[in-house]
C-alpha cells in the first residue's frame, strides 16, 4: 500500500458507517420503508425493510439498541443505545441521518441526572422529545444545537402525544397494550380489542395499523379488509419495535 493511500484508509476506518445505510435500496424521504430492532450475536441492531426487499442492517454497534422512531419526513431515525456500566443500564439517545449515514448523540445535561426512557419526534419534525423520570425533555433536531429544556405544562400534551400510536388524520383513536394483545382507545375512552396475541403497535400510513404477533408483523386496515403479514427473507432474529415511513408521492 502506498504512503498516500494510508491516510485515506484511516479516514474511512474512522468514519465507520458514515455512508447512507440505504444507498441503492431506497430514495430517502420518498419511498416507503420501515426500521425495526432485531437481535444479532451479542446484542441488537437496527434493520430496515423496503417494499419487496430483504431486511437491511443499518447499524453495527456492539451494544444493545432499542426504541427507533423515524422522523416525519423519513430522513432520520432516533433511537437508544444501552451500555452496561457497573452492572447498570446507561441508555443514551442517538440520531442516525439516513441521507448521509452520520450519527449524532443527544446528551442530557449530567447535572440533571436523568436517564432517557424513549425518544420521539414532534409532529412537525423540528424537535425531539425524550421521556425521563421527571417528564419529557425537548431538544432541537440536528444539525442545530440540541439546547435541552424540560417541557412546560403547556407543551406537555404535544410531547405526550408524540409517544402515542395515533390512528387516523385527524386522530380518532390510539393503540394501547391490553392483556396479551392490543386495543384501540377512542376519544370517549372506550376500549375495543384490536389483536391478540399482539404487541408493538404502530401506524402504517393513514389507513392501517401494524403490530407484531410472534415474529410476524401484520398490517391491518382501519376499515374493512383482511390483515396481511410482512414477508421478509431471510427472517430477522426476534424482530420488534417497528417504525414506519409511508413515503411521499412525487406530485
């Protein structure tokens, strides 16, 4: 290897997974795709699936990852990474830019002594909410400075709704766990069974809801029609926590 080639190789090694993880597989922000968690030897990573394709691994960290959430425009995914320090779980919040492959950690101020539980996007995609034991924290989305602040009482309903699985536009119900399955909860608070056994409910576009039953992911119309399951080959190990971007038409 020539001397001039070594700095380039070093740069590529240090950059790691700094290339678009779905390059050649999907047009980011236009095509429909889903991101989910699946097990790998020694932990779990994020995978993506595009219509008609096989699961594509998009993160390669040696630790556990969980709770992905795609941005409203489909250009990024926020998720948690879990490190064990002294036997205790130390989750951190990360954002993966699907356009560039760049990753960025969103740090809570150490003085707050708060651990993130989940992360979600505001409905307009301008902020990320982080659930903590003291309530949600709002951060600005990259590339802006995070500037973390505790959510005010006035903003709390918007923050709380970002973590909910809402059905319809405008929303007419939400999806919640009930027993070993899922139920919908209407505006009047009445619960109706959705699926059992089932877990991990999520919206699937404007007119359907998705959920896991075992290792299969089902898509069920909100109106009439039968549920269908997502076929992936090869099947991922213990898939879960799926988040979906419905795509955008060119019109």
